[in-house]
C-alpha cells in the first residue's frame, strides 16, 4: 500500500517524476546505459543541465542579469559560501532569526564579518515571523529564511529591503508565486519541492560578485560555477535530472499559480481541521502559518502517543514533529495530493470522535 508521506525532507516527489526517474536509472534516453553510468560531460547530460537551468528561468521569469547554478553541500554550505562571496572584509550583513536554520546561517556569517540580527522570534520559540524592524542601509545584504520547516512559520509578505535581499527558500521554493526580481540571491536545498537530496539550487544576480575583497577558494566561488555551467567538478547527475523532471511537472500543473492554489487549498483544509478539533492545537501564529509545514500538538502527552499509533497503523508516515516543537508536523509539499490531506483530516476527526 502506498503510504501518505508527510515527511519534512527528503520530501514526497510527484509519482510521474518517480516513474520517469526509475526508467532513466534502467535505460537513459534509450542509450542502453543507466543515467547513473553516463558521463557528465556527455551531450545527453549537458542537455539535462541546460534544461534544468532554463526551466528555473522560465518559471521565475528571470532576466539575463541572473545566473542559475546547481551545487552540492545543501543549504548548509550556502550559509558560509554566501558571506564568503558577498560580505566584504570589515563589512556588515543583516539577518532575521526565525529558527534553527536562520541561527545556523548567522553563526557561519559571523566568521566573515559583522552580523546585525535585526529581529528574532526566539523569545516565543520561533512561532511567529518578526515584523516592524529596520534594515540597515549600510549592510552588504539582508538575509531571510522564507519558510521555517521545524516551527511551521512562513513569510506571507516579503519585506522591502534597501540592500540586496537574500533568501534561503529550501522548504518553500516553487510552492507559490513570487517576484524573483525582488531577490538578489536565492538558495535552496532540493529535497523538499524540487528533487532528491544532493543538489542545491542557487539563483543570483551576477553583479553581486567580485566585491568581497578576499581570496575565495575555487570550489566556494560562485563565479567558478557560473563560468563552468555548474560543471566545474562532477555535478550530482541523478538529483539534477530529477530536478529537471520536477520542474517540467510544475509547468504541466499550470505553473506556480496553479501550484499555489493547490497548496493553499491543502493548508486551509488542514488548519481548519486542527482549529476545530478539541484534541489538537496549532503551534504557529495564525497570520504566519506555513503552507508547507503544518505544526500542531495534542492537548496532552497520552493523546499524542495514541494519535501517533493511530495514524501509523493507517498508512500515515512522517508526521512526528521536530523535538524543538514536539507534537506533529504535516509537511504538505507540492507533490502531496489533496487526497492525502483529506485522509489525515478524516483520521483526526475520527480520532476525536472516539477520544474527545
């Protein structure tokens, strides 16, 4: 029986993408070779990389001012690679602290210059998005994490910034319509909405580079990967291929407008069920609730244990919340169908009928 996968990451992938990827592992492009065996320098894979980049440009309507590259090392490597390339010696960067990944990014940036944490929601265990702060005009860039996977919060409006705006979009990229031109750099680990673990997408304005005033190791220099078309070293061939398939799938759904409408419907259904259920409480501030990661707790520890067992026995996986929040976390990424959300809501209602 196919499970209903609410895991936070690596997350669910579209079924057609899995089927095409599986076929490519067996026989890629009718070549009699697996995708896992072909040269990354072959014309066949160069076409994959080109399309994977072009689809990002098409979906986000990027101008030629932007470069699109696929790297490795996850978003965690970007926490350091970003200030290494963009934060001048003696310079300052501004950050908002909205959770564990923001904190990790801030920690790394402090190795390269001054970090001004202009706002934080740590005072309430990151259950809201800070508002009403000022961004210093002398900062080299301003960094936000657009969706906070652990705590279930998400920026509903992107802040205006007087300096280059940088975003870690690892857990909500391609989930909603955005004006990409408002951002100077976007980075995202692929393993939520884009593909399997192992690839990291970076989108950046080319005019940001060359201003750090420090020597940058070859592999940590964005310009290296731009110049070599993401293939200075051996790229993550299979993850990039699956990213390409997923981006095709997004367009087949009708683009980001259609994807956003579906994600909104899923989130509204699940939050309405949580709010109406006497046994559960949502943990994130209502105005900042994430459409990707729905966090909630049971009213007592025994109810939590019982509901965990109840859902597990009925084909639900990945629902356990992060230890920082506890309770439950339903990750409802792009590829999760509305039917899975309907099923979870049904189980929550049934469980409450018996146990309330």
